[in-house]
């Protein structure tokens, strides 16, 4: 049975490595909204066109409100004002502009192609952005009245975002715009549509990023690289040995508590149980294995009146902001308390404390180490 367990775990780790680039952490408790303002330089292909190519370049301004679905991308609404025109070859002056409203989808190419990034590149995300909407455009020659119309507009582009801080991103933008009308400047173009190019800079504010991890600040989680099945097998064997050691220690402590006379003062060093209760990434949901362990702990607490106080310490790994991890550790401690109360342990015996990421028992540089750090400890008094 042990050999089957080791091989099953090894195969799972190998498969997880191969699929890592398509797996994103749960975004349920992350902050998701962000607002971007941008300034661009636009080049439009219209007829008539300004005589000078340089005169066809104009500044544009806009903003975008985005909701991050996950670290893989999100949905947004962009508003852009794009002036164009200039002095024509016949001496007339063309004054024209569009105001475009476009829903779009952004895809995090960095998390798709290279999720396991380190150092400088961990703070860089490249997004592809595609959307379509409606543009309100108008044009006038010299002092004539302005003609206003509407057109369908679609755009695609790339943006590079550098994380200055948890709350702010600095970006570089590039876009191609397709307008389903050829008369953006008053005359039709043979192609039957108009085009625009844009490049510029942006600044994005991520709402709620100080209290919780923001989806735009997360790179994908994946297992440590393994070069062969043997490496996975060795890692699996080590994990099984660790679990066996932990279970033996846990069973010994529970047996000692169970056999202790009710009148005898407790002499167990704190914490009594360490990393016996583990959690998935970014979650406070108890696994079935954790519930089995808590059932045994509840049985001891209900049968021995010596223990007057049980302190439950929630812990996290180091991924995410300090404030977010502090809140998550408190939720984990509360989840354990709620389960013990369901098993008839008196609630007034139980005290919850969140340690956040401050008390790891293993390295946070590996997937296995972070898993051990996502845990709950106990002290009994």
C-alpha cells in the first residue's frame, strides 16, 4: 500500500508539473477591481489625410475600469478620446476626433507562457487585450459645422505592466483599432474601413490591494521543476516519510492525552500539535484528512476536563501581502474552531489567534514547504 501511495503521488506531481502553466490559484478572496488612465500617441489612416505624416500623429487620452476574473485575466470597459486631422494639402484644416467605448478581455500572457518567474520578471506582466464596441466620431473642415456619426470599432493590442507596488502598476500600451466606416475624415477610403494605431503609457490603481492580494499581483503557482520521474519519485517518498513521522507523533500525543488521568495536570509542551491540520493554497477549507484529525482531538477534549483553554493558531505561507495573510490565518483558526464546536467542544474553551506568515516551520521557497506552512497549531492549558 505504501508503494502504491508513493507511485501515485509521484505520478500526480509529474502531471502537475506538466499542467502547471494552465492552473491558477483560487481568486475567490482576492481583490479584483482596478482603474487605468493612459496617454497615447495616435496615427490614423483617413481620407483626406494631412499633408505631413508627422501631422497625422496626435495625443489621445483614456481610462479603463477592469474586473480581474483570475490571475489569468479579466474583463474591462475602456473609454478613449482620439483626435486626428491637421493641415491638408489644399490648405484646409481638418479637425476630427473619435470617442470610443469598448468592453474588452485581457489575457495575462506571462502567466500563460512563463508562470514561474523570479526576481524582476515576477513583477512584469504582459497582457493581450481584445475588445469591440462603438465609436462616436466627428469631423469638420476649417470653420464648417461638425458632422457627427457612429461606427462599430474593434481593437487588439498588447500592454506591459510593471508592479511598482501592491497598489500601482506602470504600463506601456500598444493598440491597433479597426473602424467599420471609411469616412472618419469625411471621404470614403477604398478599403471600406478606417484604421488607427496607438502607443503610450499608463498608470493603474488596484483597489483593495492593501488589504487583500490583488489578482494582478499573482503569478501562477506550480510545483518545483522536476527533470524526470525519478526526481518526482524521490520527492514523493520524502513527502510520505514526513507524513508518516507527523502522524506517528500526532498519534502518540493523542494516546498520551487519552490515557492521562483526569486529575493529573497536563505536561505537554506547547504547541501540542503542529502542522497536523493543513490547507490548500489560498483557502480555509478543511480537508477530509484534517477533519479526521480534528475528530480525534475533539474526543480527547470532550473526555478530559483538565484542559480549560485551547488556543488555535492559524498560519499561512508567504504568498500574498502581510495584511491578506493575517486575515487568512485568522479565518483558518476560526474554521478549526467552528468544526470543533460542531463536535460538541465548548466554544468558551477555544481561542483563535492568527499568526499570518510570521511563524513558518519550513521554507517558503518550495511548493512542499509552503504546503507545510499552511497549517494550524494548538496549545492546551
